[in-house]
């Protein structure tokens, strides 16, 4: 009598994604210390930025692991609407009572904790749109009117936030567009959208002038476009300084860089620890370090794609697609800014740039994705 093999159902927990995130987080802290040590030494101590970011990293990791092991991601359906409404409410309060930085009001303080509510909008929008798209299902392809609600959910906060933080408004619409792209079977509208964005890219300068005359774009935002198009123009030297120093840093890095901690431009570059940290990485670790970081991002996106493809339901799949879109968009925009391919938008580099709010929420997003992977059942024979 032959033996029959029984099927064993096991849960899948994506340790590859977990280790990749831990690696890029550790790598990011190392680069952050190098990029911020000069400024930190003048303000407090060379390790001041590292200590603050390390505190948020540890807190974010605890929350990430707790969510991935203890929370069933389906429970987020219940929290989607109140969470999104609260985030939008905080953005409104920030516009009225928030703290200004670099020409825009982005920060809000609660119980002594300073954070960016716009980051919370991105996080809650992913959950809200995942709920909407999973609820609509095939209706998105059969009934165009069904798109009104998910579109308005993204459009209203994006437009409002864009007045003070254009980059976040762009990312919010980008997350929605990519989630919709996955859901829709008709790709012609996305082709037209791509052509429109290409036209705006090529005609950015006259378009920006028109937007300023219509009082839609602020002066400091227009100056960023001037700095992008004419980085060496002496008339805009005060606005192009950061861009030019970043290009010097990238160019001086060569293939393998000056060596970790040996950057010279970090002492001259404003906000080297924030949105220009990629240029410091290029200077210290060269093309090799830049390509290595990009490969880590690609691996994380691949693991997220695999989780989304095998998710138990549409809600879980769209949650992961939203996180993929968020991380991918921010990485591409930040690197494009560092290389002066687009105007300086103030977008941070995921898991690497300094910023507690962004880091904690990114780790929460990864925790949700790991929760989705844990709910995926595999059959072993």
C-alpha cells in the first residue's frame, strides 16, 4: 500500500522583505550620521541627528513588528475613514496654527511632539483607497461614475496640501494614479496622462510663470524651477546654491567615492541630512554606492509586488500596492532632484533621510505589508 502525502497549510511571513528593510534602515542611519555630523557638531553634537533618528527608528521597528504579528490587516477597513478624516483635519489645523519652515507651513505640535500631518494623509489615504478599490472591484472597469468617490478622496487633500507642500500633493495623486492603474483594464487614459506630464516637464518654466500670475504657485516654488532650469545663473545664486553643491558632490564621488565619512560638500550643503542626502552618498560611496542603494529599493519593491500578487484578498493587495507606490515614487523623485532632473521638491529619501514622522509611518506601512504576507497561506506537500 502506497503512502499518500498530506497537504500542509502554513502561513507565509516575508522575512526577505523584513531583512531588506532592516538593512536599508541601518545603512540609512550610517549615511545620515556622516551627512549630519558637521551640522550637528555646530548645533549640539556630531551624533545629535543620529540619536533622534535612531529613537524614531527603534520606535518604528517596534510598531512594525507588533503590527505584522499581532494585527490582522483586515481590521484597517474599520479604521480607514476615521483615520483619514482625522489626518485631513490635522492638515486644516496646521494651515491655521502650524509652524512655518522654508517658506511653508507644514508642522504641527501635539503634546510637545512635532510632526507633519501631510505624511499622515499619505499613510491613511493608502488604507482608504485600498478599501474603496476593493469594495468597487470590477465596477471600476464597467462604470466610470464609480471612480468619483476614490478620485475625490485623493484630489481634495492633494490640492489643499499642494498650496504649501507641492511635492506631497504630487505624491498623493501619484499613489492614487498607480493604484487605479493596477485596477483598470483600460490604459489609454494613463497614456494621455503621461503625455500631459511630459508636456508639463518640457514646458515647466513658462507654466510656472503662468501659475504665479494666477496666484496658484508661490514665489519660492517658482524660484525652485528657476534653480532647476538655470543652476549656474548668477541672478539666482542664492536659490541654486543647494542644487549646485549637490551636483559637485555627485561629480566628485567618481566610481567608488571619497570614502565613508570623507564628504567635503556636507559642510557647505544646506539640509544635507534631508532631501539632498543622496548626493552625500554619491560623494562618499560613488556610483557603486548609489547603484547599490537603488538595487535595495528595487528588491524591496519586488518583494512588495510578490506579496500583493499573492495577497488573500483585494483589500490586502491594494494596501501593498499603495505602499509600493509611495516608496517607489518618493525614491524616484528624490534621486531625480539630487541629479537636477526635476525641480527641488523637498521629497525625502525613504528610510535614509532625516525625519521622524516619515520614518515611523514608512515602517508602519511595511508592518501592514508583512501582516498581509502573514495572512497568505501556502500549501506544502
